[in-house]
C-alpha cells in the first residue's frame, strides 16, 4: 500500500456518532484506499456496522469530517457542522452500494426488475441495456434462470446473491457488505461467499465487509480492522491480525468467535 | 302483494344505491390516497391539513354532514343536485377513514425496504410510488374491503335527503302497501346481494395487487 502517494478514497476524521447518550463512534479516524478490500471485525455494538451505514448515508453523524473521493458528507462551505442536503447526498450515494444482512429485496418485483429498476429510474439507463447488464450480473451470481422469479420463491442464499447483483447494477465504486451471511442457514453461506470472492478480484472496486467469517476475511481482504467500543483497536494485514494479534481484546474476541 | 308491479321500482332504487356507492368508493379512494400520502409525506403543514380533513369527517355524524351539505350549503349560495351531494359527502366520509388506512399501511412498510431504496439512490417520489405504495396497497386491501361495504350500507342515509335509492324506494312501497315485513325483507336481501358483488370485486382487485399467490401474505392481514 502506497498511502503517501494515493489520496484515500474514503476518509473519516474524528467522526463521532451518538445515538442519544450512547456513543457508537468515538473520534473515529479511518481511511480506505481506492480498490482496497477491508474487513471490519469486532464484537456487536462496537460500531462496525455504523461505519457502513454512515458511508451509505443511512445515518448522520454529529462531529468530525467524512469524505468520499473528496466529496464531503457535509454541505460544502457550511463549516462541516450540518448534514449535507439530500441533493448533495444523492451525488455521493451514486458511488456507493450496500448489501444488507437481511437482503432487503423488493418483494413485489421479480428478480430482474429488482435489478433493473434503479439503473433505469435513477441512472436513466435504457431498459434494453439495463436488462442485458442485469442478465450478465445474474450469470455472474449463477442465477440467470431465476430472473422471472419473485424473491419469496428463492432461498436466502439466492436472495442475497440477487441483492449483490442489484447493488452491482448501479456500478458503485464502493461496495459495503453488512454481515451478508449472518442471516443465512450454514449450508447457504458458501454460495454467497463465493460470489463476494469473485467480486474481490475486481481491481477497481473498493470493498468494506463486516463479517464474522474469519477464514473468509483472511482470504479476501487486504486489511482487517478490529473494532472495540467505537474505535479501531488494531488493524493490519489479515495474517497479522487474525494469525498473531497483539492486542489483548483482539485475542479475546478471536478466541471467543473460534470456540 | 303484487310484486310484479313493484319489482322495477326496487331494481331502479337498487341501481341508484349502487351508482352512489360505486361513485363514492372511487372518489373516496382517490381522496384516501391523496390525504393519506399527505399525512406521511406532506411535511409539517400539509400533513396537518390532511389530519384536519380526516378528523373532521371521521369525527362528525354522516347524517348531519349530509344535512349540512344539502340544507346549509345552499344558504351560502352553493347548491348541488341531491345525488351529487350524496356522492360527495359519502366519498368525503369514506376518504376520511380511507386516508387513515393508507397512512397506517404506508407506515407499516419496513425501514429496511426504505433503506434498500435509499442505498439504490431512489428519490422520495420513486421510493413512495415504486417501493412503498405497491407494498402498502396489499396491506390496505382487507380494510378497504370493509370500508367499501360500510359505504354501501351507509348510502341508505341519502334517502333522507330525498334521493330515490333502495331504502327510499322501500319506504315508498311500504307506505303504499303497508306490508313492512315483505318489503324490508326484500330490501335486506338486495343490500346483501350488492355487498356480495362488492366483496367479489374486492377479492379480484386484491388478487391483482398480490400478483396471485406470489406476494407474501403478512401475518396480520
């Protein structure tokens, strides 16, 4: 990683996020380079999902600065105090996609429509082009034969693969995975991980992944960050963090998850 | 009693009742969606206006509303045909209840769906019309079905502002024949038959919005 020459694509500086009196992120600083694959691990409530949700503009934050490719999540010129306008946030959102723990496919739309709806309505893509691209993506996730099915007719693993295709259809530069396999039966986890693994080979795609699948994290990520109490306690190459953690809390967490 | 003489009258009265009911349901549904959506998406001012509308029409007597529009409104220079008055008042009444149904169903769409829409960068209108409403409509159908049948039954009140609907016709026939038992029995059967037709129609609409059996049935509908 040549962080000196590459300005980071994503940069959190001293971001504080509170829910009422609960501080979820505490002066949080974190940056991600373009194309980097970063896995966030840590106990629940440590703030890792909140990082993704803030990046997706699903949550505002109270203090600090956040930029994506130089675009501030606060209104330019307002001194970083105020949440940016919806219009400004929509520009940022165009570059970010998210895959949710509970898939969140639209139940009233077929698989194909789930994928083409946003490219057509939001990006203004021609229907034929959007559909051709959707079929390609469905082939990538191995579900081209399910294009006319409704979500309820698919297994959880299949739904999540459609959700990944749907997120990719918007051509995001940053793709966020919020515990993508946590809601799945164990035998369905593998098919979703293998789709994510394929995406990890895409050089330009920046990926942030919150997961409890440690072996998978080791395999796909360039960097693993261990979260505790709204901060990153320890981060580094996956072999270092998962193989030989220095921090006491990291060790405790890893042994609790592996046992 | 000689039914052949009265049957055409009864059918004509039933026709008037059905016309008033259907027109009220259609206009009422439009009002329900308009004000129900305003309640949820209208912002501070418009949602209050929508709230006033629903509370006024839900909180006052339908019969008095009919009298007010029929007798009081002409005093300030606005007068409609009785049938127009009947339809408008019934529609406004159904719209008041319907707006609450629309509001409730829209609020029941899960935040996860709204977050997915946001992550795909749909704007507010697209999220409302392409994500929330199509799912909410499924939730609304059973309550709308009840409201449609309620509107049919409440339509008998328009007989009191001199509209020759089924109830009005039944009363006229009773005054001529003095055979209350027969005429009111037939009238009840007519209302029941019409409500059956309404129920079947609603089931068909529900089938369409559910896309057959594909759409998941929620536990409370």
